[in-house]
C-alpha cells in the first residue's frame, strides 16, 4: 500500500542505524530496516509532534528518568523534561546527538529516542542519494508497519 505525500507531509531528514536510513517526515517516519520485522514500514506521528536532536546532557537525563522506580516521580520528571525539550533545551547537532521525538496518538503519550541524530535535508552532511526521487519511490512502494496501531 502506497503512503501518500499528503499522509507523510514534508520530508525532514533521516537517521542512520542500519543498512538503510529511517526517513522522517512532518507526519511520521518510515523505517526501512530494523531488527524487529514488524517495525519496518510507515509510522504515523500523531498529534502535537515535537522532535529534535538532543545532546549528551539530554540523553543522560532521559536515562536517569527511565531508571526511576517511582512511577509518579518518573511521570513528573518526564513531563518536566518534555516541557524543557519543547522550549528548545537539550538540543544539539553534535555528532553524538540523537533524535528525540514525542507525540500524542489516540489519546496516549509516546516518545522515541533514535539510535542516531537526525540529518536534515538541508544539512551540509545530508547524503544526496536520499533525494526527492528516492523519497517518492520509498513512499509509493511503502507499507504501513505491522506494529502500527
């Protein structure tokens, strides 16, 4: 099933983490290769989508939050992190940065920390192999990921 340009929205960039990049769009991302086969395909980002590269400090804070045992404190700390993230804190385009995104989908909150940083389409280091023709081919031959809900 093809993924329409309207569904995907504008192409933003990609992350590297396997033999093929994961492509990011205004309304979601397309995973081309993953250890879990059900994760390959289109994933909608839902409502109120926020994304950006976070540096070592942000990654360290997230790690600490995920290690917390008290779910109420963890929730409070995570909400604080997200508020600061949306305001532009923890952002970085250093080589060790990683893409972080959060969104609301079907009334539930989701977040994802990528294996690598987002390389935007206008970045100097953007691999020109992943041009508009590549994107159009990917979407026209694409499918919804099996684990997409």
